[in-house]
């Protein structure tokens, strides 16, 4: 019984410490993310190779705070780019652009954890790069949506490492974040 009581006291103390963290993202904060993507649903399969790896940039501003005590809602924009070629005949490029909204909640000092949604547009272009007669060049696009989770670990007041998992130009984005 003593062991259970000690375990409960330690658990309550730990939970209190966990919930006592100050937010790293606040109303009025502006943060820019720059990322390199790993893993993509764009152009997978035989014959495809990357020309430009998935790159992304986003900007976010904290607009509402004190959600569930310490939570913050941020809104902003996203821009992603990737380029692939298929067996030296075609080059495909994707540009994904759109607004997104995030919910941030502090769990650990210096760590900004968030989940978000994006609705955007995917601009796709294809170009013949092979020799001989040009087959076709085409541009098209469509609406895309995304749910993602992410985190930024702040090494200083304004510099953080960033990791996002979800759909965009890649499934996993690793990069840096700058708060200004």
C-alpha cells in the first residue's frame, strides 16, 4: 500500500510539473519554418527520381491564447515545392500552397507541440525533357487538405529545430524555425 501511495504522490507531482510549463508560442508571436521533406506520395514507383527534394516554408502568427488554460491557436500560410523526373523523359513539378491553422499546447519547457489543418491547392506541371519529338507539356492542379502534427524545440528565444509529420509536399519535414 505504501508503494502505491508513493507512486501516486510522484505521479501527481510529475503531472503538476508537466502542466506548469509556460507556453513557447504565444498570441502575437510570429514563427517561420523552413523544412526539407522526407517521404512523399508524389511520383512513387519505378522510373521516378528526385530532381529537387521536397522543400517547404510556412509562416504562422499566434492569434488566440488561453485555450484550455495554456493553449494557443495560430494561423498562417504554407508553401511546398518538389520536382521529379521519370526515366529521363518527363519532369514533374509540384507547388502546394495554402492557409493553415494550428493548435499549440506546452508540455515541456522549450518544446512547442502543435497539431493543425491545411486546405490548399496543388499546382502540377509536367514537361517533356527527352530527345526527339515533344509529347506534351501540361499544367493542372487540385484542392488538397492536410492534418499534421509537429514540434519545435527552441535552442534560444528565436531559433528552434522543427519536425512535422503529415501531408504536404512530404510526409515528414525536418528543418529550422525562426521566431520574430
